[in-house]
């Protein structure tokens, strides 16, 4: 029986009720050690009963560096061939790689299959949880999440965010551990578990210690326990003199002392067996008993620990401790030499593989070249599995390496791995240690790249740019000292430097591009096409006249011929085409690379590609497509922790909301974009330029020209004026400034924009420049400029901008008392704005048309597809194309049941009742 936990039980009951109804949900219980989280999990399993399928796992401190250790145990019931075959190919292969299924990943040889992708492993986890819930609701229980390995936690969190209609209840418990990742928030609903009220604490103490406990002892225990249930059940065991001497210690320390006393009372052989169990992370008797036998301890010595209730042995032949603190108490009380001996015996009992290598490393007391090599291979496998822990393996390998150069090399690898795992302070510390040991140009260049990455993610873009620029320069200028490093390595560093420079300002960008153009790359090098294309595409946006590059397709084909296979190798081409104004190339290439990334499972790059694709769709007036693309990309960016793209995509979606007048939505998304900087970043958000353009467009559409002009002037004259959003926002600045009667505020940005449009050499760009010219005057040149702009618009597929030019021309004609001439332009603009659901602009066009003396047509209710959410529309389109729910789920990284749920919601909105009616309804 649980005392005083009615509130927590009600929250768990609600979670279970949702799962019974076919809906999914998650709940994280947080609290200090012993506060009753595990008891609540046990109670939840009891309350779920036979109606639920239950899977359960607990994090173990020694497993924290073993990638996917927890997840593989949790999903073991779903790892049969049939369940795995139900997964899309890329997800299945990634999960098999992560778990070492069907290959030698667990052994000592190098794997041959493709590396695991963390996002794909998370999506495979989602698929397997849905499979487990296919016949009855599923309760997934995770205890001691603070000790769950990072790779398993990331996969489960991704699945939790995407669970919708599968009937899965995900219940987690985490100990409050300041400084650990779990304490920085997991993005799940949380419930803080606190101490029991005095009445409930008294009832629990009475149940545990009986009614004969002296009042003074009872009062002292109640005061010391402070409502902690574990303290109330364990401290009465040590109510002798030693209990009072521990009174000044923190509660966790007193509990450890209490557990220590219980273990000390057991026979020495049983204590040894418990130490083996505490040091071995899996609890498997098939490992524990052979390891203990090497120390002279047999299975019979387990009985006293079972009889005392300190451990239990489950039907799966695994030992479980009564409480995680008991494991900690056993490990802390053991002398160092005894722990070394135990790890050595565990290693001897394990087969060849990473677990054995880790225990050998924990038992090592001196350099060991063979063990260091084995640890390095473990680190390599960890990286290929997409897990965290490679940095720890490389660093431990370095400590065990006998020769100086080998130590340095492995410290460099450890620093690089720590950077990839997001441990920036650790990476910098390792980089400093490695750098102090060597004069190697190559090593220092690699370490500067590590430091640059840390600075980049903290927002120190100028420092990151300078470090990478200097590192690349050292490799190019001193090839012999750098160990004959290929120029491509320097070019890749310069690509990273370009990324940092993009946020640092125009001069750093130009410096990187000049350096990149000078790298002596072979024509058949895969990076050469991009290295040649990037300067030619970007320098015009900086006001530097250069020869126009060939079509991006030429660079793509050259890169593929040279061996570029992944969409990640070509992603910067998409961004470069946008900078140059070749939006049609972005649309073509972006759509192709997104489809390729989706098919190959290279999902980490998809938010970047989809951002560029959504920009191109927006600029072409395909607003619904842009919102659909950006919405999916935002979810992927959130799933993968890509804060830069969360900010950028939120800002782009804010702009789309501004277009159709969704004021609250625009403001909310822009606020998110401006606030999303990543956990270790103090610099402005990456989406800042787009967010300010979105808010300015919202102001402009609602007649607030002053606010729009202020935002746009700062954007188009500030350090990010070379960004795509800043360049494309100049026509809005011109309109706002002219409306304010302050055209001079737009003069310098317009001159830059005019130079850019000349370099872009696109009809739609020249049309926008002519519109700006018409607005800026003089009046006698306005009409020819408007007419020329409209003629150019007619040759380009840009309906929104075409309509805005028609609106401005119609307004000008009305102001010059040419009402009859104005009407056709205002009518055409209104029809386009209505079709695009650009409500603020429709309202403005209606007002202008009415002012000409012609009644404007009333606004009509949106057609059915416009009432669908982006995800409903995306699913409905795919279903209309003939894809099955499982096919759609594979494409959109959802479960089939979630797909069915969204279709069920879409049908009544479309006025249909079946799938066969979708093609005509859309």
C-alpha cells in the first residue's frame, strides 16, 4: 500500500486511461533518492493489470557509457524477425547496427555495415513500441533515467515526442541530480514527487517499525526522514547509537550508512557476491556466477542476500537490488583493490566485446598497449552506433597508451568525439592537454577545429571563424609539416569557417570565400565543385562582382562523378543557389535531395535541406507547400536537437503566419525563434533575421508602417544584411519607408538590392527592383516602372509578389484619380490574395477597390483543404496518391496508427467518408 500518493496515482491513472483509449502519452516522475518513485512505478504496473503489456528497464550507473545498453534491454521483446521486418529498411538497419544484431559489432573486429543514425534509431524505437501495442495497450516503464545511457535516452525521447495514437503509456522516473542532463529538462510532462505529509509518514513508519517504537526514537526518525519513504523504511533498521552519530549527514549519506550496515551483517562470501553484482551492469547470473566463482564464491552464497530482501532474482535470471542506493553503498564501501579484482573477474567471465573491454579498463593499473587498442576500437564502434561514450573510451585508451605520440593521437580523437557528443568543456580541456604535448601542424589544426566548434555553439562566431581559417591556412601553407594532408581537408575546414562567418558578418564571409577559391583542389575531388561554386554564388550578395557560376546542376553532377554520395555533401549548394537568387534551382535540387535523404535515411541533414526548400517554395508563392515542408522540418530539428534550425524554421513559419494575418501565431513563432539559442549559447538566435522580417511583414500588412520600417532598416543595414531574408526584405523596407514619407531610409539598402538583382539576372528580381523604383520616384517614372514590373512578373511564377505590385500600382492609379484604370489591377490582386489566403493583403485590396467605386466581392469561406492542419494535409495528399498507411508512416516518420488517426480527423473536414474520395476532395 502507498501512503499519501493519491495525487501521483491520479496522474498515472490518467496516463493509463489515455492508453486504453488508443492515445499515447508520457509522464516523468522526478524526485530525490528514496522519495518513492520506484514504488509509484511498481504501483502503476499493478494498476495497469493484465489489460496492458508491460516492458521495463532501469538505468545503471556503470552502463551510462555503453550506447543503447538500456534500450536494447527494453526492446528485447520486440527484437524478433517479424517485428524488425515491419520497420522501414533504413530504420531497421540503423537499429541493427546500434544493437549489434546480425554482425560482429559486439565483438572485436570492425563492423562493415552502415553506421547507426541516432534519429533513425529513435524512429525505429517508435515503430517497435507501436508494434508492441498492436494488440493491447503498452506500459513502458523506465526507472533511474539519470543513469540511462545517453543514446538510449535520446531514442526514447524522440519516440515519446512522436507518439500520438498508438496506445502507449511511457512512464519514467529520474532522481534529482544537479548537473546531469536529465535535470535540464527532457521536454516531457513532469510531476515532482515530494516528501510525505507527517500523517502519512507516521503511518508508514508504524507499518515498518511497529507500534512499540519509543516515542523519542519515532519523533527523531520522522524529523530526520523529512517525509522520505525510503528513509522511513530503512533508517529504523539502524536505530542504535550509530544512527544518532550520522544525524548531521545529508539524508542520502545516512541511507547509504543504513544499507552499509545491512550488507556488513551478511557472511563475507555473500558480500563479495553482492560486490560482483553491483559492479556488473546487467545483473545476468550467467556472467555473475562465473565471475564470483573465480573469487571462490558460489551460487549458494546468494541465499542470505535474498532472504534479507536486499536482492531478488527474476525469471529472466537477473539479479535486482532492492534500491539503487544499495548498489551505490556496496560499491562505496569496497576497498579500491577489491573493486579492481572484481572488475578483472567480470572481464574474464564475459565474451570478447565492448563490455569485456570496459571492465578490463576499469581493472587496469598501468599502461597496456593491447588494451588501449581494444578501447580505441570500442570508441570507433560507439561512434558507428550513433551513441555517446566514444570520448570516454578514447580518453581512457589514451591514459593506457605507453608511447607519447599514441597518447596525443588518442587525446585528439577524444576531443573530437567530445565535441560531437556536445561536451564542449570536456572537449576544450582534452584539446588543451593534447596541444601541450605536440608540435604537429595537423594535430594543432584538428584541435583548433575542436575549439572552433565549441565557440560556434556558444555563439562566438568571429572566434570560431578565425580559428578555422587559421587552421585551414596552416594545412595549405605547410603541407609537409601537416603530414601531406589532402587540400580537401583544408577545404572542409573552410566550409565550417563559412558557416561561422555567415553569422559573423560580411567581411569574414568574404575572407573565407577568397581563401576557399585559392585552395589547390584536384578537379576530381568531391569537394571541388562546391568550393568553386560557393564564392561565385555568394560574393555578389556582398557587392563583389564575379563571373556567374554555371547552373547548380552542373556542380551536382560533377560532385557525384567525383564520389559525393550523401545529400549532406550537397546541402550547401541549396543555400548558395538561394543567395544567388536562383530559387528555381533550389526548388529542383532541394526537392531531389530531400527525397534522397528520406529514402536513404540520412535524416540529420533534412532540417537544413527542408529549410532551403521551404524558402524556395515560399518565394514561388507556394505558401501551403512551404508551411508543410517547414512544419515537418521543425519537428525533425527538435527531435535531433538542432537548435539553429529550430530557430530558423520557427522564424520562417512566423513569416508564413504573417502572410495570412495569423497575428498570435506569428508572434508566438517569432518569439520562439528569437529565444532558441541552444543550452550553451549566449549569441543572438540563428533565426533572428527571418523573425524580424516576419514581424515587419505583420506590421506592414496591418498598416503599421513605422514599426515595419524600423525593423527592416535594422535588418538591411546590420551585420546580417547579406542573409537571404535581409536581401529579399528590401522591397518591403522601400514600401514602408515611402508610406512614412521617409524614402531616404531605404536608399542605401535599395542600391545594394539593385546590384544584387543585376547579379541574379532573374525576371522576378528585376520586377521587384522596378517596383522599388516606382515607389521611390520620381512620379513621372512610376508608371513605366510599374508596367515594366508587371510585364516581368507575368513571365515568372511568383503570384504573391505579382499581386503586391498590382496592388501598389492600383493604389497609385487611384491616388492619381484614374479609378477606372486602377480597378483591373486591384481586382487581379484581390483574386490572388484571396486564393493564397493572404488575408491582410486581401483586406487592403478590398478597401482600395471599394474606394474606386466598385463594390469588392465578399470573402468566401476557405476550401476544405485549407482547413486541414499541415500534417493532415501532408498525410491526405500521400493517401490520395495511393500510399498505404504503412508507406505514409515510413515517409513521415510516424506510426501507422497515427497516420490512420490523422486521416480519420481529415475526412469530415473534407466532407468525405472514405479514402477513395481523397483525390477529388483535394
